[in-house]
C-alpha cells in the first residue's frame, strides 16, 4: 500500500484553519512486466537537473503512472517543472495521466531527455514530487518516473483513476540517481549513486544532516526551528514503540524521518507530509512555526501518530483495492487517537472521534464510501473508516478486550505473509468478534451505497456494539 495524508494549517489574520487533502494510493500490479525495464538516469550537475529515459519498446504514447494534479491549482504539475529536450516529443495531459507522445503521431524516440526544475508543490492524493531544503538539498520522489506504453491517445484517455486490476504493459522503471557534487542519500545510507526499481521512497541530493538513532534516522532541514526538530526526534520513537508493543513488529527494522523547511512566510503556518515504506516526510512553512505553539505541537503529534501507524496498517498489511482505503486510513486515525490518549491523559479523544463521526455522516449521505476517490472526497475513507473501527472496538470491548488494537492485532498477524488485509477479511473478523453478521451487512451497504439517513445507520451500528452515543437532531453525539 502507498498511503499519504497531507495536512496544511493556514493562519490568516490570527485565525488558525486546518485543511486536509488525504489520499490513498493502491499498489498497482502491472501485467507483462518487462525483463528489460525502462531505464531512467536522474542526475544533478550543479544547478542543472535532467532525467534521461531509455524506453524498452516502440510506442506512440507513454503514460506516467503517478499523475496527480497540484492541490491548489488542480492542474498538472509536470509542465511547470519539466521541459522535454528531445525533438518531436510532447509532454501533455490526456485524461487522468500526463503523457509523452510523438508530435508526428509516430513512435516516441527510444531515448528521451527531460530537463527538470524541482519545486515544492502539494499534490492531490499523492506524494510531493520534490522536497526542498534551505541548504540547497533536494529530495525527489522515486515513482514519478515510472511510465507505461500505450497503443494510442484514445487508450491514454481511457485509463481509469485506479490502475489496480487493469492490465497494462510494462513495469516499474529501473532508475539511477546520481549527483555530480557527491553521494546521494537512499534509504538512510549515503551512496555514490543509487539504482533501484519500485523503490517508493525519496532520494536526497545534498548535505542535509543525517542523525542516526537506535530506531530512527532523522534528516532535518538545518533551518527548521529547533523546538520543532527536538519534538520530532523525541516523540516519533515513543509513538512507534507504543504501536510495536500493541501490534508486534512493524514494516521495517529502522525508520527514517525527513523534514524540510520552506521558511518563515508571514501570516502562515503550514505543515504537510506523507508516509512511505520506512519513511515519514514532513514540510513546514510560516512564521507560526518559528516559536513554540501548543496547537501546532498537537497537530504535529497527531500527524506523526497517523503516519507512523501506516508502518503497521498500510505497510505490514495493506488494502486490496483503492476503494478499500477506509481500512488503513480510518484504522490509522483510530490508532493515532488511542496512542495519543495513552501517552497524554489530557488528550481529548472524544473531540477527535466526534469529528470523524460528523464527517462520515456528511460524506456518506446518498453516496457510497467506496467511490469517494472518484468524487475527490478522500476524507470519507478516514472518517467512515474510523467510525467502522470505533464500532469494531466496541464489539471487542463487549467481548472482554481492551480497545481497537485488540481487534487489529489478529488481522495483522494473520496477514503478515501475503501482506493483504481485504475488506472481506476485515468484515469477517467483525462478525467473529461480535457474533452479529448484520453489522458487516450494514457496513457493506454504507460502503457500496451510502445511506439516505446516515445518522440512523451509524447510530444502529453503535447501538449494537456498545459505543456510547445519543441520536439527536439528525446527528450522532458520542458520550
């Protein structure tokens, strides 16, 4: 599973507003994967960045698998950062994908060179293509260079948003990462050059400091306000230790945290980030980050709690289809809430849970949760997934268990080998724990159809699983 949650906190005229654009990206299985893959060499030579593609076959169109739009503009980001230098090759948008095509309609040349100007841009439901550090270091996301061949422009326009289960040719590119100035940082290690397929991580170009810890390595921007850097180094191991105690080993033996700093922009407080296998990345910006802030501290802890939860629910086991992102996103939300509650008795868990309930009611009214990504309503996966997890937790408690982790651990253990936690398995465990098959049936109805009256539907789930609540004025209030 590749999962990310982006959180921006914007402060205007003294008011603090949180904006979330969460995402869930399913692992894409490509048919007919080439034994001789597409080769890409990404190189920095002083201030010049290039990516040279050596394509493995002739095709009139090559589509980029990762083609999310920019969050703020809802426009493709590649045309702003990439310039094709090879004659007769055009970079443009077709349907849901950025594509390379031959201007004359023939096959794209087998060798294509692109000049890159890395820039900081937040994407809709995907990893930022670049992280910029104040010392000039840059981290690039590896999968942005993966391409697949297509027979025509019509085939490009017909590609669905979710490629999982769609038969397409090709496979992940074999990418070489090279910096003329010195070694790159790849998976926590400095290397003269890195070569990998399907790495799904960030590669760091530059000298941003690496600090090694027992369980975590941290790469923090030299200009990141010290108070935030100290908090990141201290809190992150604590929350992952808590998860390991309750769920067993996570997805890696050692993890990496990478945090960049976009400067003290006036009247702004911004925090964004994502999670990849063994790696949490964060970006901070604004004058509101310069001085210690309890509100920002709480948000940073929540963010780390949610993202590091994915090392278990997302990396150790992942969902089967993109429409099942509620399993990992809502599950990670409840993991974070219970972890923060355990580490800080003053933490208001009920407020966080009530927000999940409220959002789920709004986003499931008359529309299915499973199709939320098609509407751009990714928040439904988090909110309704947390509501379902809360109901499962209630069922566990009725049976003598402690909390959500006691429901989750058997599912993680049972699926460590194949790494897939399917919707059917999740709902079957709920039936086993509760002894009530109608719970799974009602959840499936909300997932596939939504509800004309979601408050009544959710209240019925809570009533049968013992989650304290009351139904009033068309909404559900947690007690």
